[in-house]
């Protein structure tokens, strides 16, 4: 099983379990150092800040969980070949 990353999605139905997704990587310089954050293209959902870069910018949606006002989308990142 590969690395998983959680994303917050504000509207229901933008992706579904089993969807293959492409990610966009951005970085932010913070007091804790350089952090990376990812967006499911095209601006569907966004991750929190991560300290390490992901090995690939593609993955598969494995879970979607409705919370109070958002949906948590879990993506399993493709492994390096």
C-alpha cells in the first residue's frame, strides 16, 4: 500500500472513490521551513501542509468521508517505478 494524503473538499460529488486524480504541487516558506501542499486538479480539493514532497503527482481516491461542513478525500499516491 502506498502513501495516502487527505484533502479537504467543500462540495459533494467533485470526485468519487476509484477516480484517478492528478495533483498540482505548490510550496510555502513557513517558520517551520519549506512546506509542500497539493491540489487535486482542477482545484477540486486541497491538502494540508506536508514537510516532504510526494514521489508522484498522481493517485487514486480511496475514501470520501462527509464531515460537518466539508468532505475529507483520501488519495493513495502512486508509487515510484
